[in-house]
C-alpha cells in the first residue's frame, strides 16, 4: 500500500513529467513551470491537445459507467492512474454501485503523494505502487489480492498509459498477461495516443517528451486494436474517444488524438 509519508523532496521537478503535463492539459493545478512550458510546446504543435485530453477523460467516465451500470462490474483495477482528477474512477463507479471496489496502481512517487492526499479514506478504494511493465507483480501483489477477487469479473483500466511503454518493452505482451489473468465476464477499458487523427508529423511532440521523464510512443489503429486480443468489443468498437458512445445531444465529432475501446472477455 501507499506510504503516506513519501518525502516530497524526492520528487524531481527539474524535468517535465507526463502526469503533470496531462494535469495541465486538463486545466489542473498540480504541475510546475517546467511541465507548463513543455505542455505549451505540445499545444503549439497540436492546438487541440487540451480538447483531446478532456475528450479522453470524458471517455473514461462513460466507459466506467457502462461496465458498472450496464454489466454489473464491481471490481476495477486502474493501472497508470496518473494524478487524481475529479471525478475519479471510484467516484464514478461508486455513485452507480456503492459496493464497487477500486484499486489504483501507478509506479510514480508524484502520483503516490497526490493519491495520499485525495484518494485515501474513500471506502473500498486503495492505491498501490506498481509498474505496468511488470504486470505479473501487479497481479500477485498481496494488497491488490486482498481487495480484488480474480475469481470474479474485473475491469482493468489502461487509459492513456500504454503510449508511455516503448516497443522494446513490448506493450502487447504486457496487455496479454493482464487479459489472460482475468476471468470470463471481465472487461478491458483502454485508450492510447495516435498520430493518425491529430497531427501529420509528430516529430516535435516526440522531441518534447524525450526531455520528459517518459517518452511518448504513438501507435496506429491496427496496433491499438490488437491489444484487445480475442475480447469482444462493445459497440462502436475501437474509435476515437469522442466517438465512443457520446452523451445524448453531443454534436462534437471532431477527430481527437486517442483511439479507445471497451471489450469483454468471453
């Protein structure tokens, strides 16, 4: 479990951090000048970056409501949760079904500090330090095992995190490991950055993130669709985040820089 006394002076504020940059895109305040400067360089190349991040967040809200409200999921593991942003997953899920258990997992001490301040104390909610690059350790973590019964359906959330995994780190293998461990009736909620819908030349974006604490690895629709394996995709399949079950009356169908999908294990 999280160490609520994690020393803040061990947090590196000399380099841009993707979680803090994402917080800036969303209009949050948990970021520093170095993050703001890097994020503004991205926005200069992608003027719709803020809208894209917000559309991605709105997809997450709709997806969680769908699996909890329509499919009876009562256990969620969010891996690569990032800096908490309200409404958080446990707020979304537990407003629909109060008995939903939510475990947040991230490998970053920055996220741990914010989780200590904002997530702890919420009923049936837990934060665990863990690394997506080592999925088996997440699956066997004793704190997670105490909170999540892998004998019952679980929703695994991988939203805006796999694009920080390099090809050499084999994101396909990582997702395969997680999918294989889940029982029938479980769900995978996933979104991933892409170069196909937002920008013709991602060179400058890659350059910005090379100076950050994690590189950016944008991928194609075919690559992102492959992460769902043999899971059954809910309609409308793998689409841009604004196109996945938009709210009634929504007229925003602009193309955004994330593909997404929600799929069920047969």
